[in-house]
């Protein structure tokens, strides 16, 4: 069984995959600088917030620090860190992560952009500085890869040299043209990785902040691979972002998970008018997918949300998260 953790990290992304191979992958990071003091404050509020059953469950007020979370679930090192694209809500806590865990491989698309400003104090310059150091090839003991769409390489979508299985990850986008266009425009969203994880439970699509040109490319070249997938992690956290949502007519995910954003900014109606179910981190908190036997079993941190939908609160996983539903493959 492999396990996928879709973490509640506020207005950003962070996904952990514990592969059948025993290797661990972290895709993006946000809230990795959340201080212990802040975590304790959130814990103090949690008992009150989790007792409230409303349309807005308020879990966005209880974000998770991925570094602490990885420790809690027993991760001791990462085989790979994948940066979908260099926006700070996907880099927030990179330095803390690399100081805490050994990391063997770093994937990035090769896109370049100007350094952001750090005037507001929301993000830390040391995270950006480490990113620049890594992509410049100065990360000691770290293998840096900038493979693009259709790349086949060891431990991802090809088997290992000793004959054991790879990790089921395929890169669907970007290609070199999308990266070049993103550099020229200064908008790195259309250089975002679109990753397909072929788990034993079903296909899980992880598209970062991919925008319209990227989706056009994916549907032109990989329609069969993404059509009818089990799970979609909504691009750009589920925000409207002035984008087309016609890709949903092909992808038709059996379940979509949204990150956190103001409800007025989320594109709920694009999923609802197509009859596609959605769960948000603001409702569920952290979401854990257990993938095996052609099905994905979904567990949620917020038992009050699960209870409000009629779930059996007696069924829990090793983290004491409540069973929410099973998503069958195909």
C-alpha cells in the first residue's frame, strides 16, 4: 500500500507520497516556517474549532507545518523533493526542510524568474536563496534533475536497475516550449509540473498551478492518461485565476481536493455544474489517501466534517484520522 498526504498548509501546496518502494517524495512545501509557538497556539484553538459543525469548518485557521508532520509520520529522509514551480507558496520552508531531513534528489522544470521581494515578511529570503543555490548545482550530495514531459528515468516511471519497481511518477508537462514561454512572459504557472502518480489504488493527478496552455498540452498528448482519474489535486489550489476549466470535461476526476483560499476566490461552480465532488482543506484539514487493491481510501483530519457527512467515526487510520469514503479505480 502507498499513502498520499495532501496537507492543510494554507494558501499553498504540499503533498507527501510514501511509495510502495519505501522511498518518500515531497512535492512543494508551504508553512514550513510555522513556529512551534504558532503550532501550540493553533493546537489550543483546535478543540474549540473542531466542535463547530458549519459550512465553513475553519480548518484553514489550523495549518500544518510539513516539517513537523513528516517527523510525526515517521519520515526520516526524502528520496526526492519536487518543486512544481518557483513561487514562494511552494517554497515556504525549504531551508528548514533541508536542515531537518536528508534529501537525495531535487526536481525542477528549469524555469527561471526574478527573485521576489520579501518586504511583507510573509516568506523568508533564505528559502529563495537555498532554491537558487540548488538549481545552480551547488547543493552538496544532492542530485538535481530538470526533466520535462515524457522523460523516462530511473526510480520514476521506469523500474530500478535491480529489477524492482519504480515509483509510478510520470511527468506530463511542461515541455521545453512551455518553459521558454513562461520565462519570456514572466508567468511561471504555465511552466508548472503536471505529475501523474499511478498508484495501486488509481491515478492521482498533481498539476501544481498549471494554467490554460499547460492543460492544452496535457490533453493533446496525454488525454487517455488523465481521463477519468481517481483523484485530482485542484490546480492553483482550486482558485478561479481567470482560467478555463474545460479540462474538467476530459479529466472528470472522481474526487477533487482543494487547498485553502477565500471562498469567493474558489471555483466551486466549475466542479458542481459538472457533478464532480470536491473536498477542501478548510473542511477536512489534512487528507490522507491509502492506495491499494484498485481503490483509494480517504481519511480526513477533521472528524466533525466526516461526521456531518454521515461517516462512521469508529473507522480510523494510524493517524487517528476518520474514514471519509472509498474511491474505486475505473
